[in-house]
């Protein structure tokens, strides 16, 4: 099933920088991402979804240069009460801004299921990320393909609730 023609302009708009900001705010306040939902339809043409829709989490970081709050919707993995994010940037050679912001200031907020949790972010590179990377690549082998296609080491960001 592809994105219906009547919804295609919305899907295209949500893929722009302005649309990403709108999608992040909708995700933050409603707990659902219209763009992620429509993207799932686009990636499963002619058949049902391979996996059911799972709302992404909204991560709010503090800008490393501006000091302003930035919210982005991201897919996540949950292990032992911690959220783990993959800083792949969709297989880009450039590290995502939210990872750079997390390196500069680890204080952040997770908005998931209409609840906000203050967290501390720990960016893992190299050997430190291996235990999580092995588990994640079993669940989503696309990240191994991304790692093979880029020149940088794709970091993992572990989000732990503050105070624990």
C-alpha cells in the first residue's frame, strides 16, 4: 500500500525542514508521527506493513551553538529501561545535529506516549557501543548496511532517566 494520492502533498511537505518541525511538534503533543506513519505505507507498496506502526519518540535537545530547544522524532530501541538511538542520519556521512547537541550537552527530554521524561544522553562510539550494536543489528539489519556505506563510525546514544 503506497501513500494515497490525496495525502501525497502532506507526505511531501512533512519531508521538508519546515514539515519536520511540524511533525516533531505533533509527535510531542499527540504521541504519534504522521510522517512516520505515512513513510511506513510508502515503504510497503502493494502489501501490508511488515511490522505494525510504532510511534517514534520525540527527543528534545539543547542546541550546542544557539542554546535553543530542538525536537526531533526518532525510532528507538528499549533495553533494560534505557532508550537507545542510532545516530545514522539515514546512512548519511554527516552526523545528525541531535547527536552533536547530545555530545555538547547531555541533558535532554524524551516525549513518549504523551509523557515527558528528563534524561541524560551518553554517546557511545567504537567498542563501547558493541553490546548494544549487536542487539540492534539483529532487530534492524539496515544499520549494518548504513555502517558499511559511510566513512564515519555511527554512534549510539543511550538515554537514561535523570536521577537513576
